[in-house]
């Protein structure tokens, strides 16, 4: 097994396969690899990406990469690394969400307004729609949420619990923040490594689990399922999401879990 050169920002959350796979916070050094996982796995295989035909609109994929970069600036995303090669093989791009004040728009609503491509706007609007099923801030009486926004693993490393452990690492980041520890990790984007939402501490983690596989992850890690939404409800360019996704995944689930000290 080769020895990785670890940067000062390196923060380990766990390992598996005798140390061959490590789970750590996303850093400036692992950002490109994380985006590669999004391009090679998320855009091609994720259910809602299929529902909005994202791969048919390259500009839309680029816009969603910008959403990943926006999330990365919050310093709470996690990756899995295959240590012998240093390759990023899985990622959870996580976003800090705050309780809107009065008529204030959410970060996703603001992003949707800026979208230039129909596929990316449709995907973000889907997220907004499902998130609106339950007002998580009111339901759990919290002001700050760590949302597991985009979760993906390279196909060659699927069915090995890697996605599950990336989510587990994300939860541990949230718990450590709740304990008062400064574990947000700066990610340099356009020569700026400022952490956005730096003083904010989440009390809850949430996600929209869009496949049977990710729903099982949520169940195993103790998330509460608050809403199950059929893909028949959503349409894009004259077709229901379900027509493009197929029979394997018929619905998504809005899930949440309190972050305890």
C-alpha cells in the first residue's frame, strides 16, 4: 500500500479494507476528484438526473457543478479515497441550510433563479419541491441543517458500503460541530478559501434519498423518513420522471436525523 502525502487540512473520519479506503473531509486537493465522481457517476446514474435528462444538456451539468462548488465552500463535505492510488471514489457534497427569515428565499431557490439550462433548473426545482413537503426547521425546531445534497460513488466501487460510510462521515462532521469543535475544512475555489456560513452549527442532518439503495443507507444510519414522493408526480419535457428512470426506483424519500453531542 502506498503512502499518501497528506495536506495540512487533512481530516480523517474512518477507514475500511485494512486502510485501503479512507473517509475524510473534502479539501482543495480532493475537489477535482470529487467533481470527477459527480461527472462519471452522479450525472449518469442518479435517478433524478435521469428524470431530467441531465446528460443531454452539458451546460446544465456545468451549472450543477457550480452548485457543488457552492456547497464545498461550507466546509462540511466528505469524500472516500482509495489510498493506493489517491483516487477519490465517493463524495457527499453537503450544504449548510439556515431557517429562512420571513419571505427570504432558500439557497436552492436563489440558485434556481440563476439557472440558464432547463435540466439543471428542473433538478433544483425538484429538490425545492421535495424539501417543501415538511418544514424541517419547524418540525424539529432547529435553525441550521446539514443537508447531504449530492451523494455518489464510482460504479467500480459500488455495493461495498462506501456510500454509507461517506454519509456516516458527514454525520460525524455535523456531530463534531455540535460538540463545539472547529472541523469545517476550507476548500480553495477561484483563489478563495473562505468558509461560508462559518459560525453556523447544524442541529439536524437531512437528505433526499432518490434510490432504493440510498434509502437503505438512511434506514441503516437511523434517519427518520418524513415523506415518500412518487416520481410520477414530476414531469420534464412532456415525460414523467418515472418514464425515464424506469422500474428500479419509483420514489424518493425526505429523511432527517438529529445531530446529538
